[in-house]
């Protein structure tokens, strides 16, 4: 148990699995009060109950601005403040350069970019009034190097990085930092179509696919291992804590060195999923 976030309140979207769940657990362990936002009500309620009074769950579809606004307001109302927003929710996209449809486009942009933009939009007034706050957006190495994500996924994540920079310029003078994290080679359910799809697999099949994925990703990094959700959670902790208070408009790449020179194609990778 640490105290790097004692007295602070955070909202974490996509908080019921993978990177989101790992970050929820770490933030609570470091003293924060955390609102868990996600679509899986059963998992969210169970996680909040497990973590006790310092955690709560709110059912949220980040593709709906009204849901994002409601989750932010609920966090501030329940805990009396909002010190950190981690816009982490995401998932795979559909379509290639010569096959995308309007539905593919709107799905990708609403899920990956719109959720970030409206998170910033509704968190900013609360944080500006407090005179402090940390907004963290989940970007991706797919925005930095080709063949690391699907067509629309990569485009949307590039937008997240630029939105982060622009928002940090606007909100920095009010004491609010805005940064992004670009994960790479992280073994999460997104490779299997997201947490909902992974949950539908039988446990033995799911475990086998995760072992194979972990092995493939390990071969992609100079470090020789795949990343874990905890690796991203610790990066978010740094940006949310006093140690990261002078970091703004920055994209923190956490990929084991893969962007610098790792492989860019993997066996069994779901088309459109992020690395």
C-alpha cells in the first residue's frame, strides 16, 4: 500500500479489464478514490465491491457524450473532486483503406477519439476550478509506426496524440496537465476483439490464446518480453502523481523499445486490433 495518490479522486474508463482494471487496482492501492467506468456492469460492480469504499462503479458507454459527462460529474459528486481522468476505454476497429464504410468511420472515431475529446471537454471545467488536475489519454504505438494497428485505429490514435498536445497547451495555464500513453506489445483482450469477446471464450481457449499472444509479442520487443497491463498502470500512476506534475503535452511510449526497432507483424493478430 502506497500513498502517492492519497486524497485524490480519479475516473478510469474501460476500468473493468486489462489496462483499465490494472490501473484501478494500482490507484486504489496508492490511496486514490476511483470511479470505475465501463460497460460490463457485473464485472464493474464486483471489482468495486472487492476494493471497498475507495472504489465505485458507473455503467458507461464512452461512445455517448452524455455517458462520459455523467461519469465525470458522478465522480466529482461522490468524491468531492476530480484529480485525474484516465480515458482508457477502446477496442478494435473495422475496415481498410479501400473497404471502410461510414459506420466503420463513426464507430472508430466515437470510440477512440470522441471519447477522449469529450472526456477533456467535461473534466476541464472541474479541474480548472480546482486549479489542478491530470488528464491522461490512452493513445497507441499504432499512431507512430505502420503495421501496428488497423487503418482507422491508427488514424484515431494519431488524433488522440494531437488532441493531447493541443489540450495541454490550453489547460496548462490553469494547472491542468494533459498527457497520453502509447502502449505497445501489451497482452490484453483487445487482440481478441475486446474484453467482451474475450469473456465469451471458454477459459482454456482464452488462456491458450493469451499464452500464444504473449510469446508472439515477446519476440517483437528488444526486451524480449511482452508488456503487461501493470506496465501501463505504473506509467499512468507517474503522470497522475506529483512526480509527473511538470510533464505536459507529452506522449509517453511504453513498448519495450518496439517502435525503435521491433517487429511489426504478429501471428494470430486480429485485424484492426492495436499492438
